[in-house]
C-alpha cells in the first residue's frame, strides 16, 4: 500500500517519506479501514518534530491519528456487519506506530465510529483529536445546560468546536478573539457573544455574565490567567489544553477564594470511555447540524510535508490529505 512515514524526527521536508509499505491485516478485535481522508493536527506535527524533547516511540511511524474511510476487513470477535461501513477513525497513532497517512490502517474496533449519511468523510476526518479535546473541555465536569461557558480563541480548531458543543449542550457561550479586527473574520462559529481581548475583555464578559462564567475553555493559560481569574464564578472550572511555556504562573488568591478547579487536558491519555462518548456526541452533533466544520486545504498524500508545514504555520482552516476514493 502507499503510505507516508518517518524514521527520525525533524523538519517535515527532511524526514517525511512517501512510498510502499506492507498492507496491514486485522487481528483479533481489530478492523482495517481503507482511508479516504487523513486529518492533520498540530499534535501530529509535534510528534514528528520531537516537541518538548519527545523521542521516536517506534523505529518507524506512519503519522496522523484521525481519518475516515470504509471498513474492508475485520478480525476475530468483530461483527462482520461492519465491513462496508463508512467510519471515522480516532487515536490511530496514539501509542501505536501506524496512523491514517496511508491507504489502509488497522485499529481496535473501539477506535472507529460508524458514520450516518449526513456526515461526510472529509468532515469526519476533522473530529478526532480536536473534537475529543473540545468535548472533554466542555463536558469533562458535567453537563453545561443553563451555565455560562467562556471559550477563548474561537477561531481555532479545538475552541471553535468547543463553542459549538457548549451551545449544543444548552450553555450561554461567550467566545474571544485576539483583536477587535478579528470580530468579522472568517472562521468564527456563529455565536451571539464574542469579545476581543484587546478591548477590556473582563468588563465585556461581566456585562454579559454579571455573576461570572461557570466554565472556561482555555487555549493559552499563561496568557489569559488574569482575565480568567477576573471573570470566573465561584466553583468554576478552567479547562486548558495549551500554554506557551513549560511553566505557568497563576494568580493564586482570586482562584483560591473562588474555589476554582483547573483541569489539564492531554488528549492521548483521556479515559477510553470519555473518547468513545465524545466521538458518539461529535458525530451526532454534525448529523444534527449543531456542529459545523469546514474542510480547508485538501492535499494529496505526496504533499504531506507541505500539509505539516501549513499546520505548523497556523494556516486558517483544517488541513486534510485525500488518500482514496
């Protein structure tokens, strides 16, 4: 089969290779999926470059955790009715050497989610890492119906999904963007309340939510900690999946007296049941029209290095590889 791989870490153009690899065979409890689209995430590029000193986990890695395609083979213990079903794949390269940047991938049955007719393969390939992270950020501490959820950086992949999921869950959602000029920019989910961080955001948030916000979905904890402390309600939760440094300074007294919980989110290590529930909800939300995602750049497998570079450069819009028909 045709696949992309790397056997050392480094720059995309220097380490990514494309060629032929042996076709995998489904073992006990596994399914083989013929990949149509492979999603490219920042987590994939960070693994390739050795972010924060991470080492090669296997002698050779076929990258990408997310994708979509059609089941064409199942192993012992798996219902044969899955053969021929379109599915979303998540976590393919999480603690595994072979991901979705290939014509076929074998994964445990729990890592595939059947797709209804209303969910396209291209959109399904966008759900895994960002969608599961967003779902955990919003719902990891229970339902949000009737609560106020502040979602930072709503033009981003994870935050854009989180904002829509929180609204789907019945919350009042306040989104933030970096600059006032971003308020009318492309890539914003349709929200009633969006505030700019360069224009007294604490006052703007308090005007919408005088009693404070119950949950914060945080994309830059080190940058936004003071703002979060200024607007969080008592017993509120800050759920964070990124900070720019390896140490974060927090405003201790206001967080202490507000009894705030800070939830750190590392998507590879979420409980399996949480990932399963997240994928089921994500597919349902897309099918209902409550979660709208748009495929951005579509590239062939041969241009995987460009896809990685575009993700690293922060290209607006999600990048996917078109693998098969």
